[in-house]
C-alpha cells in the first residue's frame, strides 16, 4: 500500500504545459450581489472565466511532424466550460490545466 507524503518546503517551480495544454488562473468568485447582498461560501458560483498564465507548444501533426500552434496566448482572458481542466495548487495559487479544446471563447 503506497502512501502519499506532503512536502513541507515551498517550491518555486514553474509549470510549463505540454503540447495543446494551457495553464489558467481562474477569476475570483463574486462575494456580493449587484444589490449589495453578501453571498455565503456555499452559494458562490465558480467563475468560468480566467487569464492564461502559460501555453504549450502546440499539438503535433502526425502526418507532417510539425507543431500546430495554439490560437490563444499568455495573458488572454478566456471563457471555459464548468468542468474544464484539472485543478492544481502551485505555491498557494489555484490553477487549472486544460486542453485548448475546452476553451469556449477569448474575451477581447
């Protein structure tokens, strides 16, 4: 039986997504409604928007061997589906790693 151990020291490692993967920082949830009512933690919706922190080098075209570049870039604000990506915690920040296919739109 394998057991997981927690690392006690904080790492400053950078994450570099591979291929067509994208690293996204999700926007903060609203704490107050437009009319001024404060929302409890259980009533907050998880935002479906965020900012791209890093992108991979593109999907591999198996016929030519070339990389197909991504249509998004670092710094773009994007909209993604509710259950998109895999949540990770890096240096106290909660980030999502998702495929480019899970991005629905870029906010200009």
